[in-house]
């Protein structure tokens, strides 16, 4: 007697596995798709359905139920920018430091979605701005996606502004690669080292490759070295396209003025963690604003 396999459509939701009948016995498919391990709790959190989320928790669903790739409902709420759902989950005991298999935390997902409210909420509940992983970080994600408010929140909570990842380099390098000018300026004004990029590749090299003349001009204004060479021995000018606005910007930028050299020297002596002290120096307001690029 040969067992007949018949698919039974007993499920309509993406988190439910399709069932098969083998000789009258039902079992879960071993070839379930990517979404098959999502629970109703994950779906409610991602869609921002707060009342349904409350009901599921009341029915006995564990607040930190994990999918096969270790994604929690809090991960989903943050990725969907649903502040109310994220707050309810945290108030119900959700782990703010849950880490998925791809090294993402709820704080990382908040930065990815650009939800400053969720970023602030995670930080207020003790989420770490630092990451032990060399693949991703919340600060790099905010810089790369152009979410300036999220980036500034992370910096205000002590995020390491010059942390260099093995692949993505520093947050400034990531912002230059992604052409997110507002984040480039925010990082530079907050004291990011304009010389540190990804290995020997500087942020200026990245900006030239991306073709954004305004970002190139901004980096040069903050002291970037237009003559630095990367691992291939190329300068930013070598990487620029002929007759491009980027090349024109690099070629027109002359030597730094004495006032610019003084500003760069003072900022470096203060250090990024003490830049805020510039406002307390016994100097005229115009000079303090000059030091802070305001």
C-alpha cells in the first residue's frame, strides 16, 4: 500500500506551516518558507496592532517568543516604527538587547526604520549603543540610511563615533558611501575624525566615488586631506571622473587659511568628547560659533 501525500490548506496566515497528510497522519513541512516560523505575536507587532498584541499576551503568548532566526516581537515593532507596540512589549518584560542571527538588535531595527521615537525608547530602557559584532551597528545603520535624528540620539547616549567595522568602516565612511549629506555634517560637527574611513580608504575617497560634490566640499572644509592615498596608491583626485563637479571641487580647493588651520587645531586639541566645552570657553560668541561650524 502506497501512502498518498495530500496538501491540506488548513492555514491562511504567513506564520503557519502548511500541513501534509501521510497515510492519514498530519505533519509540518520540513520545506517551510522564510516566514513560516512567524507567530501571530510577530505579525501583530510588525503591523502595529496594539490591541491584538495585548490580547495575545493575555492569552499566554510569551513576550520574547523568537522566530527561527531569533527575531523577537520587539524587533518587529521597531522595524515597523510602532512606538506604542514597542513600549507595551518593553513594559511587559521584553528583552531590549535581543539579538537576531544577523546580529540585529531592536535598537538597530529602530535606526533602520528611522524611528527616532523608538530609538529614544530603546535607549531609555538601557539598550547599548555599542555592539560586540563586527558586521552591523546602530550608528552605522542610521548614518547609512540618512536618519540624522536617530544618529544624534545615539551620539548623545555615548555611541562611539569613530568605531570602524571590518566591512563598513566608520559611520562617517558609511554616510559618505551612501551620500547622506545631513548625516555627514552631523558626524563632522560632533567630532568624527575626517581621516578615518575603512582601512586606508578615507571618507573623502568614498565621497569622490559616490560623486557628491557637496559632500566632498564639506569634508575638505573639515580638514580632509585631498592628497591622501588608499591601499591602491590612489588619491581622491585620481578617483574622480574627468570634467566632473567632484574633480572641479577638488582642484579648486586651495591651501587652508590661517583661521581654518587654527579652527582645526583647536578642535583636535579639544577632542570629540569635549567639543561641547567649546561653548564654555572665554571667547566671543562669534569665535565659538566658528569653532563649532555654526
